[in-house]
């Protein structure tokens, strides 16, 4: 698999990142091992996790899987979604707990999982800086932050000489394009790596949920996914996308991931699966030859968000 540069860090990573949200949940330890092996065989060398995934079991399983080749892979984890929030105490405790579950001496990429307005941003940034200085974390990132929040933090970090955010992890897919308005332009301007999650829209863009009586996976199991993709225009847009794929000989999973990869600000999307069979078409996106005409045709299938100023007349 080809390698891409992780923002301004200078590090090189695989063009796809694997998200381990299924480890210890939809995928038991044996299936998780098969998924990990398939990813490594394909050339993936970065694995994304979080302290809350399946009550910490995902980190435990990932730690066991990487133990024999720890220096060959990069591990990302997150803090902030747990009830204790993002106080300095919570960050330090959760980082230590993640290191223990992962069985490692450092987390290569540590994200703030969400913006917590009740916590002073200076306290959060100084706690993260301490983790970097202690060697327990290599790089920092944020997930689910608005552009203004990212910009605010980058300014504080620069002014106070604190370790900088190098990576952002926004939600981004063909039916969730809000990141195009301010987040992706900010990333391009500031040299931030972009590792988007949900490139399949929680499985929506696979088209499998269109069938009557189909297993709706996360849409039924997790209310947040049902609400996230509940806009009335989404089913028709997905149907148009799946029809386009069928008529042009593309697998929807491959094409949905390849479309995310094609945005110039995107570094590498985070793919996921419950089993190896689901994983294969996602892996194929790494070698997909996206053309400008195909990219524009796909963009035309879903509504583009309005520009940040709402001056629609200035859109090209």
C-alpha cells in the first residue's frame, strides 16, 4: 500500500487507517485477529482506537495484536468522551489507563475525542503538552472539533510554546460534507493531517440498508447513528449512489472510500469492518484510480454544504 505524509510531522503512514471500534464488540478476539492480519497483509500500519471502545476491550485486544511488532505500527487512541471529561486529572488518568490496556510505553497519536466547553482550554493543552514531554504521547490530535475550536487551540499552543495538534479526525463522507466548509480548508492552510472517520456513513453508503428487512447494523444498534443519517434526502441520495456504482462497475464500499481519499486535504480515511469479508472492498480503495470527472459526478449526487459566509453567489 502506498504511503502518505502525516501532516507536518514528517512521518509516513499507510494511505488507509484501520479503526478498531469493532474489536471486542461486533468482532470477538479471534475475528479481530483476522481483521488485523488482513490489514497488515494489505500494508496498513496505523490503527485507530479509543479508551471508550467496548469498555476498553478494543485497546486490550489491539495491544495484544501489536505486541510482537510494536515498532512496525502506529497506535492512535482518544480521551474525552468518558464521563470524567477533559480535566487535567482525567486526561492523565485516562492516558495511563490506555497505556496499560495497550501494553505499550507510548501512544503514537492521542486525540481529544470531543470538545468539552466546561473545561478550560489552557488546562487541557498544558496537560497534553506534559504527556508529550514525558514521552507517553508522540503526536496530538482532535476529533469532532469545529474549525474555530481547532484554530483557537492552535493559537494558544503557538503563543505558549506548547505541543501542537498535528492531526484532525472529522466525520466526512458523501452524505456528511460539512467538513468541506471550514475544517478541511483550515487543515490545508495549517498543514494538519486529516484522518476522517465514517467514510461509509456508518454503512449507509454500502447500500445494504436499502433492502426491506435488512440488518441495519449501527443504525439500529446505536441511536446516534440513526439520528446522524436521518435526513429525509439521504435514502434517495444513497440509492442514486448505489445505482451509479452498479452502472459503472464499482463496488459502493470501494468508491465511497475512494471519494473521501480524493479530497486534496484528506491524508487517509479510517476504514472499519465487522469481519474480513466486509473489509476487502474497503482495502481496494487504496488502489482505486479516481479521475476528476468521476469525482465531480459523485459530488453531484449529494448536496454540497453552503460556504461559510453563506454567499452562494460566490461558489464556483
